[in-house]
């Protein structure tokens, strides 16, 4: 099992590294540019080219069932679930097969609405301490589940 991080816009990279090291699980940060990382044998970085979705494509090809992917990208999460891996958002939402279809549809609807609202700006709410806490709990839960399933196989 490995943890893959869609790292370019990830606000919880440091938390992922700490949790991965505590559990003894390798983590790969995938990005278009370099990031500061701890010097630890379980932590590595893979840089991809600047092409659109290059990191998403690389992660999708690298993952295996049982891996965990940290991403805020709903479309990547959908691909991850189809490959048999788990996905968790930065705010602690665990993506599941039961909810991913409606999340993708809502994303498309919001994109259409934003396209029709010229001059309207905004974005998601600021990342909070509560989001960080929920993320840590969710990541720990996914790792414990995966380790238990691997031990029971």
C-alpha cells in the first residue's frame, strides 16, 4: 500500500507525511513543481510535465487497489475509485462509489453556473483547523482499514 498526494495545491502535505511515517507507509507526492519534503526513506516525490492533468494521469497509472490518494479533484477521485483505490479530500471527505456520481454531476453543474456568471468571483471557503482535523481523522481511518484488510487477506 502507498499514499499518493496530488501535491500542487494540497494544503495537508505535511500532515500526510507525518501520518504515513507513523504508519510505516510510503508516500509519493506527485506534482508539476518541486515541494519541500521531509528527508525520510518513506517519502518521495514524482514530478510530471506541465501538461493538463499530467499528475492525475500519472497517479491513475501508478495506483493499485488498496492505495490511498489525497486529492481535492473530484474527477481524479472518480478515476481512483474505479481503479480500486481509496480517495480522500483535503477537508476529510472520503470519496465513495456511492457518492462520486453525484459529486461529479454537482461539479459539472457548478462549472456551468460559473461560466454563465461573468464578473462573479469567489471560491471555496478558507481552509480551517476543523478541515485539517477532519482530514487527519479520515486519513488515519482509511489507513487502518486498508492495513486491516491487507492483514486479513
